[in-house]
C-alpha cells in the first residue's frame, strides 16, 4: 500500500486546488446544516466547469466523456471539492450510478447515461431504502417487454432536482429477488412527498402508481440487485468528499481556537484541556483520512472494498459526531448560533455540523455497517440489518 501520489497526480491536485480557490469564494461555500437553491445551482455550475476540463468524471473512461484516469484521481477530486465546501450535486450519478453501469450495464446504457453524467448535465437520486408500511421495496410486475412499478421508496439525494432515479425494486417473492432499474422521474404515476431532514436538506417519499418502465431500464440481470447493492455503494462510501469537508471545518476551528476567544479574551487553545481535545480529534481526522484513502487505493488495484468502505464510512460518521460534540463544548453558547447571527463563530458551521452529525444513518445505519464488516471481513453469519 502506497499513498504517495505520482507526479501527474500531484500536478492534478495542485491545478484543481488553484481552480477551486479562484472559482469558489467564501460567500459561495456551503454552510453545514443548510442548503439553498442558490448554492445548489452554483454547485451545478462548478460541475460543468470541471466537466469542461474533463475533471468532473476524471475516473471514467475517455470514451464516455471521462478523464480516463482512475479511483485515485477521483478521490483527489472528491477530497478537494469537500475541502472547498462546495455543496454536493451530481454525486449519486458519479459515485453510485456510473460505477454500477460500468460494471453491470450494457453498451446502450453506457452510451445513454455516462457521458451525460460526466458532463454534469443530469442529476440522479437513489431509491434503495424500504418503506415499512408498503411491505418493503416497490414491486415490479412483468408487463410484456417491461415492468409495472407500484409501492413506495425513500430517497434523500436531491429528489426534487433529479432527472432519473436509480431504484431498487422487488422482482420476485424470494429474499434475493430484487433488481435495479433506472426510472425517468417525469414518468406518469410518480408522486413525490417532500419533507425536511435534520441536515437542512430535504428527503422524499416517492410513490409509484402503475409506473411503466421498459426492459431497457433494467441494470444487469434480473434478481441481481442484492449483489449490485453491495457493490456499487462502495464507491460512494469511499468518503473522501465527506472527509474533506469535515477536515476543512476542523482546520478552521483549530485556527479559531489559536486566534481569540469569542468574547475577545485569551485564545481558547491556551487552555490545556482544549489543546488535549484538539490533539485527540486531530488523531481522529488522520485515521479517517487513512481509512478513506485505503478504500480508494483498493479500488485502484481492482479490489471490491466492501468491508473497508463500510469501516471508513462508519468511522467518519462517528468521528464527525465526536468532533461536533467537542467543538460545541469548547465554544459553549456561541456554538448554538446559526449562520447570519452577528456573533456566530465560523459562519455557523459548528452548529450545522453538529446537527448533521446527529444523522448516523447516512448511506446506511451504523448497525448495518457493523453487520457488513462482521460478515465480509470476519466471516460471521448473516443477521438482519
């Protein structure tokens, strides 16, 4: 394992960092715990500028509009986008749908979707979560050369902006009889029920009422959805964009502690306990970084890093909470102020990251990831997730 970048990769990271430093002024950066339509549209604009340089999908083959590189370069991009606090958009297509189509899709599907993803022209949402009252996943009943979809799913990834949905459906009666389809969100019979989530964004309950999709929407073979569900989210769970954004707030918080106290007194870092806490969380940040880059490295050598990606995401989710709790304790009442308050420290990112960190079910619950680690890395028996 070697995490040193090649000269070309280092050059790419420098050029990317310089580009983002110019293109993303502080007033356009994401504030944790909130998402505005202006920020979202700005993120789409940045994506298109990156795509014009063949940087947005740098890990995809050139024949599909990508940069022709690999997971390391894609990881560099993700980390820099996170560190520059650019609101995430297009991520479902880049990190989940594109890898799934590359691995399981046919040539028609690759030609249809990948270049549009690489250009930042389309937005995907994903429907992989079940809804209890609908008895699980939406059903997909055979209807000639296609399926009729009925039921509900949950999505938390820009459903209100999505052009397509990457949807897990039930195509049989058995436990493993599930499949993935891509559904045009303009298809008749789809109804969205939007509701706010704790991180300031929105989630949605998607209702499917006799929604017709053709066989061409099926990704891979029928009843292979469970295998694809284990495989494709690992690229999203690499977590380098998540790491980059948390590291940025941690760096800003550290600088703040060594500057001055919110009330103008002596710097917070003059207190030995604060220095100790900063050192502890610095260790956590370094561990998070290594876990994330380990996943990217494994992917670069052709490995399917199932347990490793769950370990990285699980640690990152819990380390984010540990950092947020520490920062709230150090800053005291000032930490509860939101962006816009005249005395708010760090633009309100501490309050926002604390609120976001309370959501420990991002990309799957903590218990689910512990089960994956137990099964895939330790060979323990399957348990309900």
